[in-house]
């Protein structure tokens, strides 16, 4: 099997484990608000690349390969962590698609949550998924030691709060306003926005995977976590640069969502800053920087490095 096929199989396998976990989780929910649970389930299980999940689980495997925590229980905890991460990601996409935000009618080739249900239900589904993620991380079901649960909750909160994804989304709305006024964001402003909006949760993914393998008596190696954080930061930006390239080169059927929206709104993208080939090279340079942080781990880091290359070579 080729490296590309092996990687595709690994990402699909990781995604399937997380999808199964989420499906079981929603099946066991007892809320009388059945329409809300249905909307949460719809948005969370509505396809997707599950790149964040695979980064999370691959980081857990890296920890195990270094002799700290690669056993069935540790991987089970990593799947729970990845599932909480996907809940927050799903919530962000629900809200991102709303008429007051990006006003997108499709997501992953299917009706956006507010189209499949209604706008009020979609807002509440996003709210509930966000809080449910932290409930999951603090639950007995997930199996985290108390100190580890606190670390995971903090890592996910950093990735999604005002200094992370939500703050980046606010900057994105301000970028729309600036573009309408003929004052589109420059390179530095756009990089800051995307590092928060897209990159912060991508940084959280491997960090959470590593943390999940630990216990209060035997926590994950802080040096490895620092290296994983350094690996993921440029990768998060590369992910968005690749999205900007796809917004120009892909079609809606491939992407499963509207393309060309940023250009139509007059918002600057990395393709505008660097040109199409320049943006591709910028993404490649970012991934090279990213992978260099894991070079000391040798073959154990190959899965994470291959995911990084997939991020900029994907077609969707």
C-alpha cells in the first residue's frame, strides 16, 4: 500500500472511531429536547475530514511510542478527547454558516444545520455542543484523572475562546467590514485572524491527544507537548492557506460548501497576497517548518508529519 493510501486509511480509521464514539454518546443522551439532540447529532456526524481527530490520536500514539501511555485505556481516553474537540469544531461550523455570519446554505455537501432544521435550533445546537464538550471531558465516562481533565478543559478552552477560535471569528467579521469599506486586512492581520480562527483548534488537537494519555501520577511528557504545540502552530496557518488555494481551484462539489465567497466579499486571501503558486509555496514552507519540530522523534513522528503534508495537498 502506498504512503498516500496508508495515510488515507489511517485518517479514515481515526475518524470512524471518533464518529462511532459521538454516535454512541448522542444515542445515550436523555434530554427531553429531542430536536436539539437531533441537530447536535446532525452537525457532528455530517461527514468531515476529521483531521483534528487524527492529529489528536496520532499525538497519543507518539507519546506511546516514546514509552509513555500507549495502551488500550490511554487510546480510549484520547478518542474521548478527540470527540470533545470535534464537538467544539462542529459548533463553530454551525455558527459560521448562520445568516449573521457567513450565510452558507451547505456544509460538507449537505444542508447547513440552520437549513436542515431552523435558525433558532441551529444556534442552540451550537451552544449545546460547546458546553457538552466540556461536560464530556469532565465525565467519569471519559476516564480522565482529575488533574488531566483540568488540563484538557484548559487546552480546549484556550483553542476556542476569545484568544482562539471565537476571537478569530470576530476578526473575520471585522475583515468583512473592512473589505466593504475598501480597507481589506493586510498579511499580518490576516495571519493573526487565521491563527486564531483556524489554527488555535488545530494546535489544541495534538496537545489534547498527548495530555489524554497521561494520569495524575504519570503525566504526559511536557517537552513532547511543547514540541507538538510548536509543530501545530505553523500547520494551522498552512491549513488556511491551503483552504484559500482551494477556494480558487476547487469546485463546490469537491469542497462540499460554497467556494469563491471571500473573493465575492472583497476579503483578501493568501492567494491575493502571494499569487496562486506563491500561496502554494508558502503553505509548503509552513509545513516544512512544522515537521522540523518533530524531526528528533524519527519514525515515531511520521504519522503526524504525513498528516501535515496531507493538509496542503488535499483536494477538499
